[in-house]
C-alpha cells in the first residue's frame, strides 16, 4: 500500500510505503487507543456525573443504564427477601429450641433463666427497638415474645444485625445444652455410683438390724445383709467404684472394700477368692470375688455392708432402687 503526501502544487510529492502487517498493527493500536479513551471518558465523565448528579449528563446516564440498574435492584431485593425469610425461619426454630431447652433444663435441675445475659440496650434502626432509656422499661418476668416470620422492607444492615443476634443466641443455647448434658451425665454417674444392684443373685438370709448371734446366742446388731449361696458363686460390684481395701479380717475373713465417692463404701465379706487388686476401678455388676465361708461364718454366704461416713446403713434401702433380691422369712 502506498500513500502519496503533497504540500502544494510545486512541492515534491512524498510516497509512504506501508506493508500489510503494518496496517494490521496500526489498526489494532488505533482500536486499543480508542477503547482506552472511551473507558476513561466513561469512568471519569459519565460515572462521575451519575455520582455527583450533574443536571443533564446524570439523567442521560441513568436513562442509558436504567435496565441494568433495575435488574440489579430486583436481584438485590430478591436476595434480601430470601434472606429475610430465612432469618424468620431461623428465629422460629430458635424459639422452639429455647422452649425445649427450658424443659430439659428443668429435668436436669438447671435454671436456664440464670444463664441468660442481661438485656442489651436497644439498637436504633432495628425493628421493634426504642431509644427510650433502659430504666424506664419495665417487663414482666413471665412476658414472652416470638419472632416475626416475615420481615418487610428488610435492609442489609437489619439482616446483618439479626443474623448477629441469632448467632449469639445459638451459641448461648449451645452452651446451655452443654451444661444440661453435663448435669445429666453427673446424675447418671451418681446413679452408677449408688449401690443399688444386688451383689449376689439369690435371696437374703439375714437382714440389717438386731438379731441373735449364731455363735453365742446374744442379741447383737447385724450391720449388713447376708446372701446365702454356694461356695464359688460370683460376687458382683453393687455399683462402680475403686478398690480401697483388701484384707484378711478375723471376723469378716477375706474382706473387699469399694469406695464409691461421697464417703460411701461397700464391703464384701467371707469371700473365698478375690478377682481384683488394690486401686482397681470396677464397674457396676463386675465380677469382683466369689462367695466363701472365711472368718466368723457358719457356712458359705456373702456378708454385704453399706457405710456412709463410716456409719453402717441398711443396704436394703439402696437395693430397693434397683432389682432388689427377695428376702427369706
């Protein structure tokens, strides 16, 4: 391609020779420059005019991009409406969770109201809030409220605040349920540590209280329950505990003592064989020994005692809470 350049009638003409690749790169360069220029004009002129509200240009820009703006507004409003509905559903579920938590807390002996934080100050701009001083607001302790399932004209700031409140309430309820679970577990452990399971599967021969001593015929206090059984009959732990005593006693014979905590002990006497060692942790109904007739005994049987703070108790009162054995009259 040739381009002839002349400056006048008598001036010498100049010829400019251009190759095809030069034309292509020149066109691309020109297009790039035009694109950059149009982008700069759009950014610094039209957008600035729309932001600052220039009288004529801003309205022209809004008219050109009105469809795009309307579509964006619809999209944002639809998202806000969906989030508002979701927040309402979460609030309703949270109220149900709080009601269930109150019921479970009562069963566990936990007062959920004592765990609630003090009422926060009202936040301006949130639905249902007031700027009145907190000291002028008086509420009945029995007053209850529920969430709105619909949130008209919700804004992103309102939804953000509501989501923060829901998050805090969820964390608080999770803590309450953790405490309730801990208390329920404590009750279960306490139940497991109460000697309410019969140590021997069989009837009771001699009960707690005064009786005539089988050796000298005098009235004396019998401090436990006797379970007559064949020698070698398994003896089970009446509750979970720790082995704190293994001894050969002149009257009790082979004696095993379990500590169940809270100054509560159980004793298993006249044993022929012991299956555990000092310091072992045993569980309820674990095989810990065998029935025998060692010590001061007239025949094979298990002498079972319960002591609280070192004072003998009637074991039948503890066994009555479980599957207690039958008594031989």
